[in-house]
C-alpha cells in the first residue's frame, strides 16, 4: 500500500494578448481590464484562505505591462470610453456599438442572473443580423443604454468583490434604473481592484505560498521564431511560408525582456518558465537554460513524442504512470509534463457539473493515479491550464468549485500540493531525457500557428517587415529604433496566428487581424518608410474584399468638375458609406463621408464626399488613390492646387508616368483614371483604396523618380480594398440578363 503523498503541482497561466493599438494608443478590446477585475486577484485571494496549499502562477510580462498601463497611465479601451459617456452624448454609431458589444459575457452565468440585463438581451435579440440590430437599437432609450453600460461592467467584477462591497452589492439588489454617478463609481471600483493585483502576487510570493514563473515577453512561439522549419518535425508535410523565418536572436531577446520585466516587477530573477503555448524544442530548451532558468513545463504529448511511445491506453488512462508523473532533465533544464486529462477536466468539463461531483471526480482520478504508482520513488502530477478563461463558464465564477477542491486537498493527507521549484528542491532535477520533441501543448505540434494560408501570409509579412527594419538599422546605426523593434516583437506574439486559419473563431477576429498588421505598420512609420499597401489589407480571407452597400449597376461618364452636376451622373456607381463601413482610421477625425466608384469601358471613376469641404479642414491634406492590382500605382491629388499625378512602383522608386490626371475638388472630389494608365485590361481585377494624407508640403515632387512617404490620416476602406473587374464593351447589356 502506498503511504507516501502524491504531489500535485498546479500551474495557472495568466495571459492576454497585446490589445493596445500602436497607432491610436487605445486598447481595441477590454479583456485585460475585465479579466483583471474578475480573475487575476480572486484566484490569489481564494488560495490565500488555504495557507497549507502551494501553487505556481505563470504571468506573461506583456499582460503585466498592460495592467500597469491601466493603473499608472489611465489607459482606456473602446468599451471603457463608451461606458463613460452619458447615453445622451453617444452618437448613433456608438449606441449601436454598445447594444451589439455590451453583452460579451457568458449569458448563462453572467447575464441571466441579472433580470434587467437579461431583459435587455432579449430586447436586443438572442440572435440577430447586422440589419436587425440597426433597427432594434432605436428602441433602446437612454435609461436602457445606461443600465446596459453599468451591468456589463458590473457582471465582470468578481462575485467576491461584488458581495463584499456594500455599494456593489446594493447595485445588484437595485436591479435597474441606475444613475450616471453609480455607473462612474463602478469603473472606479474596477480600478481599485486592478491596483491590488501585482501587490498581491508580491505578497504571496514573499510568503512562499506561490511561486511565480514567467513566459517570453510578448508570448511568441519560441521554436518557430528560432526556425519555422522546426514545424516539420511534428508535421512533415506541412506547407510552410514562402520565406523561412529563422531568428534565434529574437527568441532569446523575448526571453531576456521577460526576465528583465519580471525582475523590475518582483525584485528577483524567475527560475521557472511556461514557454508560450507550452512550445519547446531542443534548441529553445538550451537557450532557456542559458538564460538562468531552472525549469519549464509543457504537455504530456510532447513527452510521449520524445519517448517515441504512447503514455495512455485506448481508454485514455495512463499506460505508464511512472514515466509520466515525474520531471525530466534535458540540456540541464528540468521539464514538467502536464496531465492533459486532469487539466482539461478543469478547463472544459467541470463548469457544467456541480462542485461536489467535480471535486469527487478530480480526487477520484488522483487516487487512481496514486494507486497505480510504485511506492519506491516520489511522483508529481502537474495540472496546468489557463488561469482566467474557464471561470466565466462556472456558476459563481468557479468559487464554489475551487473552495471545495482546496478544502478537500488541505485535509486529504494522500496528496500534497507543491510549487515546481519545491519539488525539485526536495527530489532533484529529474531523470535524463535524451531527446526533446519540438511541439506545443496542442497535439504536440504547431498546426495552430503555421501551415494555413492565413498563418503563412502572416509569417511572410512578419519576415518582410523584419528584413526592412534590420536593413534600416544597418544603414542608421546611431538611430534609436527601440520603438520599432518593440512593435516587431509584439507582432511575433502567438495570439495573432491563433485566430488565423480554421482552428478557432471569435467575433473579434477582424480586430486581432488589424492589431497584428498595425504593429507591422508601426515599424514602418517609426523608420519613416512607406508602408507596404498589403498591410492595409486583411489577412483573413473573408475580409479582404469590401462589399459595397450598393454595387455598380451600369456605365457612368461623370463630368470631372468637383461638383454634383446631375443626380444621374453617379446614379449607376457603387457606394460605400464610410461611417457604416468603418472607413476611418481615427473616427473622431474622419473627414470622408461617402465613397462612390464606377466605370465605363475606358476609365475608372472615383468620387469622395467630405464631411466638410477639404479647404475648410484645420490641416492641409492631399488625397491618394492606391492601386494594388494588377500593377502598383499611386495617384496623388492636391486639392489646393487642383492637380493630380500618377506614379508607378518600380523596385523601391515611384516613377511618374502621368502629370495631368483628370481630377477636381470643390464640393466633392472626383477623378477619372484611364484603365490604360494603370495597365488594367478587360476582365482583369482592379484593387484600390483611398487615403487622406496630412501634408505640409507638396506630395507631387518635381523629379521623375521619387520616394513617397506619407502620414495617413484616414483610409477608405479601413480594412481591405475595393475590388472591381475591368468591363467589356457589352457590360451594360449583360447587366440586364
């Protein structure tokens, strides 16, 4: 009979992507703030009530950096900005955003418990189309909007803090008809919680109850940074990006940056690491050890691949528990391999069970493991999972489950919880592991982050941007390019490719896509080089083409005079409502209201309707037509001079090909671009977008070969490009059939 305790090593991984848009400085999504008030402090407070338990918490530096930004710099996000505005001051578009996006929570556990919140959800509709919600929002009065603003932020505050705070508890009891003052105070309470998170980590770390480990700064997949070809170890037939990405120096830099930020935050060096997504390889393990780390953790399937034999039978039970439940030593680095089944039970299964059934199942599985192990040596069961994402699916945010589990483990002497380092201190670094498989905690491979068309395109964009930055750095060795490098390192994070490909989906995919590309855009803006036009086009396949509100219905031949000469001259054109289409890069500064486009068999015509006439803007602007396909051109128009010139991209230069393109601006902007000028032939696709450029001087240089670098003020469409097909002479005839 085994009378020795079985060691249990919990590791909670705390991570959020970099949501701060590097171009606007605004957080695109609110999840650092909202998970901050719901998940990062309460998990520590719950554990603190059980002082005999020991656990490891892994924190990603870029998450801590964002928490600090909220606390120290009053950072804001789109959802917070629209929460703070009184309903009567919201625009129609902002009211639509609130009604569409302020139900982003688990409805069963975070919406239905509030009768008024659920009432508003039903009023909006559990299922809706974009057209439906546009009509429904008209039935939300100011009090409906205010209640929605408050309840969205209230439900994301952890139950522990709602129940212990008399004001918050009073709001729950009040149900509805909240005031502006109450709404603002809810946000104040949120920031009070955020301020406590890192000090609580410091406190429990100093007491020895928790060990804090770290990940590389921006959460990159280290083996893929080291060499994208490493994906072939687990996936021999994977289709890789066009260009091999191999920058071990970036992997090492991400590790060093993580260590330095950790030291600044906690006052000592970390000795443990959860490499992003549990991704390891032999080269990466050696690099981690060289940076002073003692241990890392990854998944049991990586161990099975490393040993070249399965560790579970057909029923999913451990077939060799003695091999699974212990650390190994590779390249001087101790490696823990998580129990996949136990970790996933907490992450994905127990949320649908009662706390009693869940804890009974968990303890029962531990008993089976303990009884299957030999009694002559110690063993440890690593339970490793995300520390924030599961709890919104649990009743009471998982408190009932965790309290019962921790209470049971405290009094059950068959088990002993330990931190990773405690286990190594007592029992040594582990048995030697000759070979370490290159893989992640998802199927022991990297298929989530590489191989799909979208994934590979993202890697190619990253490679090109890095090459351009490195070349610029070599040409300007004395220039401080740290801001550009940080933007590039942020683009190396794993979260962007998580949403590319077919594996995962979210209503915010387009925002993740835009954030990734904006980090690359930021690099070019810092170094003062022209932004490659492809970075303005979504990587997501379904978002690349912009669908107009009205399509082209027939030929047009407008008079290019800058005025609406006749209602019918643009009648058959395509139309994009910039406000509805998200056409403004910074909506508060938007100067474009509508974009029209059309053609006849000879020319492409584009019309821009400004919010106010261009000559009344506070800053001087120019208009730029970017032609991306079939060839790359720019047509530059300066309203003050009423002249336009066309440039063709040849290598790195823009070569002027036409000085007098027909264009004019008075009440509106109009331009006619011959298809022959841009070498577009019948039945070929033409891709274009329009930019408004801030310009102090002329964007139409005197030379024949020039470098055009501009500061984009607004782009339409914001994502993707307008696509049309050069018509044949019988286009109008075909439109009638």
